[in-house]
C-alpha cells in the first residue's frame, strides 16, 4: 500500500483533534505529505528517514534537531499495514512529555488506514458486484465467464430470484430521498439482495425467493407490499416497484429484467395511482407486447377500433369486457350488468354488426379479447 495525501491528512486531522500536538505523516521516501503545519508539507524529514532506515521508532530531542533536516523535537513511529512499513507518523513535542501517548497516536493512525482500506475494498466489491449484475441482466457475458465471476463473488446462480425495479418518482427534489438512501435501506432490510443502480431514479433488486406451489401470485404480491411498507415506515413514500416474470434458469435473467421494465412502463402509464406493478397481473398484455407495431396487431385492432369509435358512451365496450370476465356466459354477464338477457343479446348483436365478429363463438370472443388487450399498449 502507498499512503496518499488525502488519507494522510485524515490521520493528521483526526489525531490532532485528540491530542493537540502537531502531527506529520511522512511517506516511504521521507517526504512530509500531511501536517498540521501546512508550510511543512513537501519537506524532507530526516528523523523519519532515520526511522525508516533503522526500521524502528526514533526520538528527536531539541538538541538533536540541529543535525536533522526538516525535523523538530518529537517522536517518529513507523506506520504498518499487514506487517509492511508504509510510512512514518511524527508527533511534535518533547519526547519525555509525549512518549506516554505516542504509541496511541500510532495505533489510531493504523486503525484509520485499515478502516480506509476496508471501505475501499467494500466499494470495490460493490462496484464489481454491480458490474456482474449488469452483465447478467444484459446477457453481456458467456455462460462460462458468468459462472466464474459468480463463483469469485460468492453468488449462487442456481437460487431462484425475483427481479424487481424500485423507482423514485421524484428523485433529488427538496424533502425527497435519493437512490443511494433507497439502496441503503434495501441492504439493511435483507443483506441477501443483489442490487445494482440503473439510473438516478431506478435501482434493480434481485431478491432471493422461496418458491411456493400454492398462491404464488398472492405471496409475491404480499412480499412486494411488505417491501413498500418498509420504505414508507422509513419516510420514503415517493416510490414505485415493479416485479418481472420469474424464470427457472439463470440464463433467462435478461428476460426477467426486461419484463420488469415493461411492467413498470405499462403500470405507470395506465395505473399511475398504484405503487406496485406485478407481471402476473398484466400477463396477457405483456406477452402480446411483441406484436406492437406489427401487421398482426393492425389486423386485430382495426375491427376493435371501429367499436371504440362508434361507442361514445362506452356501453358496448363495458358490456364486452363484462362478457370477458364471465367467460362468455350470457346469464352471469347480464346479471353482473343488472340488465335483461334480451338487452345483453341486443348489445352483443350490435357489437357483431360493427366488428363483423361473433362473440357467440369462442374464436370471436378470443379475437376481441386480444384486440382489447393490445389497445392497452397504445
């Protein structure tokens, strides 16, 4: 390790706040790189050079300063990290006076260095992990390389995970929270999360998930609602969460990520009042989205749009949607609309006249249902 000025100045500032004496930090070349006396920075320190040469502490008395360049009376102690000498810390003062706490200053300085190295390592690990997650969700690496990286990072690719996108709706505005605070809360909530910041207002979360054979959709929704509630308990209310489709294979993480993005975009557009958007709740329209802009979509929408254009009151559209909900059952559909079955038959005949599609046939009902779902993508 090589001491830099920034870290050396931290040592000076923090130790001088405790003892009051001037502190110098000297690098392995014997040059002062940080000091309470700014005029001494850049000077050669013979006392430190002597300590480095002897590989031991050196005390400099007032009389000895006459023969040592750049030195004042004090004690110079070696700074070590992992057994390696990385510099010298010098405490100005009469050795007899400062000897009792000189070793404490040295230990404090070495603790500051260790803390800085640990922080740097954690930041590097986080960046490395984020780079890995980015490559994973964008299919930027081969399977073999991905597995090797995962092994180095201690990530088990075989574990089932839910793909979430957490979005701040008003990032960096006064009184609102930023994305880094969101990440910190997510890490605090569950340290098994794999997290990557996507933008200044979005963060990706790959959450470990215990699959359940029954009520999977309900349990996923409950889990996401708990996550949102945790944000709100901590004052983060300007938040939205989307959940993508889960896949069995880690090779499909890209698809899961894309589905989470699509769900977020669709939910924000059509249900802006909601905070949670789940793929399975919009499954049909999400699966139809690849048809957007195709000739197949145009064919399906042409007849449906005729109905929309004619139906200014929305009565026929509402009737058709009720028929979808009741799987084409005439009686239950009429009951849900509180109308007579003959009234329902009249409306359905009108729909058939406008679209030239019979809702009394399963294929016709499916065609109109698909068209209604595709219209939501517009």
